[in-house]
């Protein structure tokens, strides 16, 4: 019976681990996509309910069209650049440019390279790194920066085009509906009046200024280079700027300001505050540190190392390493070390996926030593808490894992509550207080021939 239970529990544990590790990963786009999907669906529904069919359609195009561009735009344009600019310059985009930027790191990576590149069936890791270093790495670094900037700019350009097409579609829909209403009432309508409506709106739209993205600091630029979530923040800032700049009247501007400001806070800042609060409570009050990845907490080898009280000593071995080369060699040469195993489980250290060297350190991928140091501290912390708990390893880890799951789900759940219910309610409550009605004011302005 015990064997059967273990066989059933293993895949369940694996699935749980994968879900929680994905939803709790601060560099993953999945939790952001989930929160944004809830926000888009609820706002679209609220638009149909409160503003009518025209606004519902206008909102659906904006929200879901934006979501498609937001999620797929940067990866799509990056792929095009990889297939064109990178290929023509014979640079493999799979080599992390942070390795190339550091002379000591790049030398180590080249000397210890093994296997084939993950994105190539023929090119070796060593050859890929060597090609990147041919001119001191300058070409690879400039190419990477150019790729990020170009992909971000083109994504924002596509969104700007979507906004213009959406507004034109809404305007045409309102005019056609007006013509149908007039026809059914058997009234005359002058074509030049329609033309004036069109012209007024077009003039108002042409006067709107395009958003400016000058003056982005070096720190922000570097931050978005290597983290897809930070890259998304730049896209969101650009989308927010464009929405405000392209608002069709003052009420829509205010609604965008309420929605976008709240959206950005609850999407990025609020969830992190919730998670930090729960982590602090779990660690200090309940004596169950949950800073580690769920993949580490659910790993059998981690449980064994924790029980055998070898985690602190394993982490201390790494802490003694002084130079970057010493630290990199330690990670490469000590696959059974608890810290190294946890780093691989946490995705801090990338590994070779196939072939004879499967599981070995992939030297084409960057290892952040600040993250390694933080992981070392977290491992020593949980080891100390376990040693002083006097609980069995099973009870201690089960409670810790449950708190970790609760932390991640609370982040997602509470954020979705605000994004899916409170923000849409706030937007339409503002409209009702401002205009005395939740009708689609843009539609009303078009009917009256008003512009901004």
C-alpha cells in the first residue's frame, strides 16, 4: 500500500511543485499573464454591462489585443532579430551577454565549456563563446542591447497602431448606428454633418502627441536587459503613456489614469508586498522560512541534507570562496553539494539538458553570484530553524511547504480580487459620479459631434 501511495503522490507532488514554482517565480511571465487575463476579462464584461455593446467591443479589442501584443510582441521581434541580425553577424544569441561583459567570467566559461549549444545541433558551447569574444565582446554586447531596445520599440509601435485602428473602428460603428437610427425614424441626415463629425475626431486625434521615452536611465535599461518581467514593466509604462496620450476625452483620460495606476500597482508591487509579509510572518512568528523555491522544498535530497544537518556546512564551503573563478569552479566541481543542488533546482544555475553531460553546469548561461549568496543565507536560515524546532523532518517540511503554497496563492488570489473586481468597479463608479451615468461617453461625444 505504501508503494502505491508513493507512486500516486510523486506525480501529484511534481505537478504541485511545477505550478507553485511558476506562479511564485518573480521572473516568470505566467503569474503576470494570469493577473492581466483576469483584469482584461472583468473590464470587458463590465464595459458590456455598464457602457453597452459599442464600449464592450471597444474594450475587448483594447484589452485582449493589447494582451496579445504585450505577451507575444517582444519574444516575436527578438526571434526575428535572432534569425536576421545575429545570424548575419555569426553570433549565437544563446550565449548570455553578461558572461561576455566580464573578462574573468568569459575566460572561465570558454575554458570549461562542454557540449552543444541548446539552440544548435552543431555548434559547441566553446565555439559560440569564442565567436562572441572575437572582438573583445563589443559586437555581442551592442547587438544584445540593440535587440532589447528595438524589440521594445517595435512592440509599442504595434500597440500604437492597434489603438488607432480600434478608435477608428469604434467611430465608424457609432456613425453607422446613427445612420441606422435615423433611417428607421425616417429622418433626413446631411452627409456633410457626418463628414464634420469625422473631421473633428480626426483633427483631435492628429493633435495628440506620441509618447516620449527619452531619458531612460542606465540602471533601468540594464535592469530590463536580463529580466522579462522588468522588460514587461517598460512595455506597460509605454502602453499606459499611449493610452493616456490617445484618450478621446477628459473622462476617458481620468478612467485610464485610475485603471492603469491601480493595475500597475496591483500587478507588480502589491503582490510582492503580500508575499514579503507572509514570508516575514512565516519565518519570524511560525519559525518556518519560506524564501526557498518550492522545487527545493519538495526535493528529497534537500530533505535528506536538512535532516543530516549538512546544509549549513555545504553552504559555508561556498562562502569561503573568494574570487569569481573559485566560486564558478566550486559550482562546477561539486554537483553533490546541497547549495549547488538547490541552485540548480532554483534555476540559478542552468544545466545541460541532453547528452552525456546531462545535469552538468551549462557555461553559456550566466550564474548570478548575488543570488547564490542569498540562497546560501536562506539555506543556513532554514537549517537553523529546523535544528531548533525539535520537529520531525516530515512535519517541519510539510508545514513549510504548506506556508509556501499559501504565500504564492495569496499573492495571486488577492491581486486578482483587486484587478478583477475592485478596479473595474472603481472606474465605473468614477464615471457615474462624474457624468451621472455609466453610458459610453465616447459614443455620446461622437453622436454629438464633439471632439476633445
